C-alpha cells in the first residue's frame, strides 16, 4: 500500500438525515458517510460477474456431458491448472506493459470475444465440450481474481475491512440469481446463454470504468499512480517466491480447495453407500433420492451462506479482526471431520459440508481477499492471479491424487476423513502465520 493511501482518513459515520443510503447499509456493515455509491457499484460489478459465471456453468453441462464425456470433469482440474500457469504468466506480462484500466479492459474484452466465438462455433455445429469446460474454469478464476484485485486497489486496509462484506453480498446474490435465471430460459439453449454472459461481462466493464472515474473525481486516486502507468516490477511468479506472505496466501488457497474437494468426495461416497437403502425406505428411485439430497445440500449452502454474508461476516471481521476470522473455517473443518472419523454417517457429513461451504463462500472468501489490502499494487494484480487461479486448481489436483491413491489402496471412507483432518491442521498453521504477518504489515 502506498504512503499516500495509508494516510487516507475514513469518512465519519453516516446519519440518516444526511446519508440515508449509508445509514441503511449499516444494518449489514460499518458503512461511513460518502461510501455508499462506490461500494454499491462494486457490489453491482461482482453481481454481474457472478451471474454471468453461473449462466456459463449451466451452459457447459449439456456440452460437456454430450456424447458420454462425463470423465472430462475428472481430468479438468489438471488441465485447468496447466492452462492457468500460462494464463498467469500472460496476465503478468500484460500488467507490466499497460495501466490498470487498460489491463482490465483488455482482459474483459478478450473473454467477451471468446464467448462470441464460442457462440458462432456452437451454432455452426462444432463440438465445444472439452474446450468450453476448460475455458469456463480459466475464465471464472481469472475474471473474479481481477475484480477483487481492483477492489483491494480502491480501498485502504481499514476501508476494505469494513466494506468487503458489503461487496460479498453482491457476490452471494449474483450466485443465487445466476443459478436461478437459466431455469427461466431453458428453451434458449446453451449458446444464447453464452451471449447473455458476454453482455453481462461487458456491462461489468462499464461499471468498473464508472467506479474508476468516480474515485478520481473525488480525489481519492491519483491519475499517474492508478491509470496511466503500467504495473512495474517483477512478474507474478518472482513476486510470489520473493515474499513469504504471498507464498502462504497461495498455500492457503491450495489447502482450502484440497480439503473442500476431498470433502465433496467423502460426501458423495457416503451418499452412494447408503443411497439404495435410503431410497427404498423413502419409496424413491435411487437417482431421485440422490437428486433430493443434493438439492437439499445446495439449498442449505446458498441460504446459510447468504445469511452469513448479510448479517455475520461484517460483524465477525469488525469485532475479532481478519486474523481471527481466518481461523473460523479451519476450526469448523477440524471439529467436523473429527466427528466424522467417529461416526461417518450421511446426516453428519451433510451438516459438515453445509457448514464448510457456507463459510467458504462468505466469511472465508471475504477475509482471504482482505489479506491483499496490505500488499503493493503490482502484487494485487500479478501475484493474485497465481494464488487465486493456479494454486486453487492445484488444490483440486492434489485432492484428486489423494482420491486416486486411496481408491487404488481400497481405503475406507474413514481414511479420507483422517486425511482431511491432517490437512485442516496444516491449514490452521498457515492461517496462524498469515494472521501474524498481516497484523505486522497493517501496523
């Protein structure tokens, strides 16, 4: 963070008469006078991005599964990890040669062009399954990482700590809306959804420019520092390996995804082991029973995650801080999987995964992005593209390796649960280092 940025003073608390919007937003987070417009625009921005992403997730499923290609999902994480290594390098190179807004515009318009091309190829009868599946994974991580880098660049550490929970609400609502919207458009087909997603991505880019202009006009950002000059310095990989704080952020992303992915396998394995018996007792076909359980699972994750983001995240971060907030999810994972080691039953597995994923999408995501408020600008754009894309997918690959080895050795479900307990303990160690270092950098 620049010396200039660190000396900015937070606005005063909002009164209802002078700042009614800020006053209402204070129901969800500590929003000060004059902050509502920018934080709402950032929330709109991420809402558009998440809605577009979920449209594309829906569009990719029939394309991926078409022709019996279900095995694609098994190997997609490894393919995406390899692809993202090159994407992160290209992003870092581009950031070194252009300013912030040009960087965001070029990347966004590149993905818009990709979607138009996919639409044209799909309408022309070209099979898109594997390519589109890999592309969606790369697109989603790259574009969302870029957004959070921009948000971390807009705010000081003190402001981001208060206002990131509001932005997270936009992400939560966008996820729910994006998952629901395709149900109203099922007859349009996957290729029209691609065009709709391209339009939403273009709209998000416009909102980004509005935010940038507003911050400059308010005198919060210096044009030379934030607009015209490229992001100088080393590339993302050098920045990452030269700073232990950034390396541990990458390790955090890897471990979280590994625990989560392995947990999903534990859930699916437990569900399949009892599906026939439970389905028979419920008078349902096995497929219908599995669909019912999964539907309940997704519903509770979305509902609980949204409620946490609305009413808990800002208060937890405000009263216990980023450092302690980072401990919540790994502690829940340690306790939850320890319970499963003693009683690996479906009901408890469902509870553990709902708690884990709802925290991941709300408190953990907000706190993890807040870690970037205390690093230099070039690291926010260059190194973040590595930790939040490559390292995330490497977590999936590592989890796939655990599953492959475990199945080859014919290990039981409890062995996979024990592996997650070990990983969660390592997660706590990483969080301890990050929390301590974050406090030092903030000071």
